């Protein structure tokens, strides 16, 4: 009810709609989405709630719990670059919806968030998707499961200016409780794969390293450009079209070690997603699943070069303390590590990681369990 309360205190009336959208963990499949590849996220119980009500004119006002600022924008501001900071995500969603021809009028909005910001748990997508859901509910717009994520992604790419893929918005909108979302980012086809770790005495522990993101935007865009260049050099539409069988031959045709390592990450990571899905469909085999997570981490560290000291330490310390496997999740350069643990041992593993951080002189991480939760929906 926090979003509703802040709505009442900001606008002196009650909201007519509340819409929630979650953050996510990506179990495996990192930096594969913009290569038309495969991802396997699940939604978290941590969410952003947008409370909203219509206003008669095309004017949007937004407040956010804990932020001492009220942002108002009009139709004249619905051009990329006009609204900046956190409110750009809100303006971007209004812009993307209206650009796509949806009749979205003015609104007052209040936001309340439980998703840690800057941790790679996708707080931006949760923000976009909660606002999008609230506005569509207010104005009677129904978006299908593929269009919603695409419009939210467009808000982020074209309005906010971050060249991200479709992973986060798809996870926030399409995930289901107790399931991971196996998504083919080229076709938009999805399978909800049962992911009931508790039934196997297992948990995914999130280790938020709180490592500050370094040069994130530039590095992300640079990785994306490396992949596009390599695909072009290989005459492929996207790196998705390269499979493990053709990998060695393709690597021999590429110039430079960096290009080869980027390509190897994407191709092997797609393969690891397919393996993981196979394992989940067959019932969870924690040793093999853990190995895949750890292999993914090594590939991100050595080939894709998107990890930092804190995440490498979190992943290795978790495995040394008895986790089946661990990997960084999300865009990289800081953020969170996920570790597959026996639930009975997860407190001990968290304590060992904590100690390793203290010993290394790093700020201790926050740790909490990841429970596969529901996607974006109306709360009333
Ligand atoms: C960020 C982006 C996603 C995806 C991941 C890496 O979260 O928003 O589109 O590329 O990084 O897998």
C-alpha cells in the first residue's frame, strides 16, 4: 500500500489503479539477448508499484517514495532527451506508448520500489513495466505479452538512451510464479519452465556485491558493438546463428583475440541456456546445474570481460563454501552474484562470502534468497 499512500499524500485523492512489476534474476544466458539468443530469467518478489489516476489534460506528474522531487512533463517533453534522470523512464514509456498509436492521456503517478537500484536486478525494467501497466489500465489499452516488453525496451533504448536488449522487460512482464522463463529473443517464443527449487531443498542465494558500476553504459554498448561487428564479419544475421559445431571454424575466420573471445562467450552461453533448460525439464540435478552456472561465470570473466573483483570473489567464495555453482547475473561490471545452494547450507555460505569480503577489504555484500515470483500485474 506504500505507493497508494504516497499517491494520497502527493495528490490529496485516492489512486484508481495500482500496478506492480518485479525485478529479475537471470539464471543463465547473459548478453545473449541482443544477439538474438536465449535467456532464462525468473522474476523476484521485489517489485515496483505504480499507483495512478487520470488527469483531464495531457500532463504527467510523478513522485517516488524516498525521492524528494515531483516531476511534471507535458506532450512537448515527449521527445528523447527532454526529461532526464529517473523520470526519463516514465516519460519514455508515455512516449513509446503514444508513438505506437495508443491513446494514453495525462496521469498523476506515485511509485514505491523494493528493487535495489544499480544491482543488476533490473530496477529500470520494473519501473518501465509498472508505469506501462498502470497507464494502460487507466486508458483501457491491452498489450499482448510480446508488445509490452518491446515498447518498454523502446522507452529505454530510444528515450533513455541505453542500448539494452529485451531480457529485463520480458522477465518483468512474462515471468510466472515458480517458473523460469525460457525465452528465444529472436522469435519472442517463451516456455515457462518449472523451477521449484524448494521441492529439492535448494535455493538461489543472491549476493549483492554493492560494487559500484564502472563505465557501465560505454562498456555495455562496446560489447554489443563487438558482437554486431563479428556477426557481420562472419556473414551472419546475428551471433545466434552460430552454433557450437561451427564455432572453431568461425573463430579461425575472425581477426583478433578480443573478437574471438566475445563470440565464444555468446555461442557457449546460448548452449549453456539450452543445457540448463534440459536439466530443469528433467528434474533438477544440482551438481550439473551448478557447473553450468560456474562455467557461465568463467566465460563472462575471461571471454566477455564484464566482471569485477567483487563479483569474482563472491562467486568463488560461494563455491568454495559449498555452493553447487555461482555466477554474476545481469549486465555486469558490478551488481549481483547468484549461488545455487542447498537451503540448509545457504546461511553458512552467505557468512563465508561475507568473511571473504571483509578479508579482502571490500564493503560486505547483502545476501537474500531469490524466489521465482509472478510477473507484472494489476493490484486493484
Ligand atoms: C542488462 C540488459 C539486458 C541484457 C543483460 C545482460 O540487464 O538490460 O538486455 O543484455 O544486461 O544479459
